[in-house]
């Protein structure tokens, strides 16, 4: 593996790690742990108690302007209300989330700088690296928008969609960086395998979009229900059409994944590989986690695993699609 590949792969791994950490932020309700950005409570190192906050130094007027710009009522943003929301656990959870984004920025810039050596031989590589750099910046901007909008519905789903797009671009860079990119070898009858894979992948993306909408609903429930048992959340979610469609569509995802695995096992040379096995295993795990969320309650650890595994699933499946559609003619 070349140095460029290692740097590109490190960028991808840090992105996956950040998505797990971001899931922790979502599950714990720590998204507003820092009311400002890029600082946190007006400091580069956040406080551990409300007494450490210099209330007079907080740029309340700037908070109000940004809140109004992003559709939030500025009248809600007062010094008293902001201080009343201070939670040291939430603050440091969100701060760690931001720290985890730093390596992504560093390695993304390194990938971009190193990608220009492919400018003549593989110009698509620096183009992809430039796209990844743009998406990292755009996601950082979206992170600030989420903070100042007070977790406004729609912003989180957009943030997640951009993160998934970034994952796909990063996977592409890792795949293209090889002298001879990995390609899928299939039998004569297995030439339609890639289309089974593409259909299953699209199903997974659609399910993920609906899942992000459901997660926005759980954020709203956390605000309205406080410390009420989380099993009550499931009961209320069942009254919404989005949750019901999301839950029902998961069976279509499972069926498409099983068909994809069966075709791979029978028509790929050498049978189903680690990609296909990993994809099916994660889909089965996601079904199990979904049942726990609906029948037991919206448990934090289950939410984190559900979101994090989705990111890994997208990365592995997209890598497989690149090999499938980029395979040599046999």
C-alpha cells in the first residue's frame, strides 16, 4: 500500500470514527452542548462548571443574529436561557466530537496535496480529493448551522446526507489510488450481479434517509419528554407515518440484501467474499437493533450502533460497487 493510499485510508477511518462519535452526540442529546462555534462557551477549552463561564463575555447578540438567520426565534436566546442550558457532560461530549473532526481536516488536506501527483495519469484522483475537501468544509459549515439553528429539523438530515456523500468520495479515492484498482470477477451468468447490488444499495440509502428523519423525531421527543421512559418514545413514534414506513421498508432492505448475497454466492468467482458477507451481517444486525429500538425502547447505545453500522455499511457496499462497475471484461 502506497503512502498516498495510507493517508487516504486514514481519512476514511477518521470519518467513520467521527460518525460514531456524532451518533453519541445525537443519542445523548449533546448537540447543543456548545452554544457557539468554533469556540465552546466562549472558550477554546470548554468549562466544567457554570461558574467558570464569563457570562458577560458571551456574544449573545451574535448568537441571536445567527439564530434568526437559521430560522430560530432570537427572543429565546437570552443570557439566562443560554446559561440555564449548560450541562458539563453534554458540553464535553460535543467538544470531543469537534476534536475528532480535526484529524479529518488535516488528512483531507494531505490527501489533496498528495493527489496532484496523479494529475496526468489519473486526473480523476485530484478531482475526487478536491471534492472531498469541499465536502469537509461544507460539513463543518453545516455543523455551525445546526448549532445556531437550535437543531432545526432538516439540518441534521442534510448534515448526515453530506457525510454519506463524503464517505463515498473517500472510498473512491482509496479505490482509485491503487496501480490496478480491485475489480470484481464473476461468471458469465453473473454479469447482472452488479445491478442486484445497486438496487440493494439504493434501498439502503432510502432507508437511511428515513432513519435520519426518525432520529430527528427522537430529538424532539427528548426535549418534550425529558426523563420519561424511552419505551414511551416508541409508542409515540408509531403514530407517525415516517416511522411506520421506515420500519416496514427495512424488510425490503433485508430481502434485497439476501437476494444480493445469494446471487453473489452463486455467480461470483470464488463465491461470496468478505464484502458480501459483511454487508449481509450488518443488515441482519441492523434489523436486530431496529427490533430492540421498537420493542424495548430508544436506548442510547442501540442508537449509536445503529447509526455507526450504517456508515460502515455504506462504505463497504460502495467499495464493492466500484469494483463491480469497474471490472474488466472477461
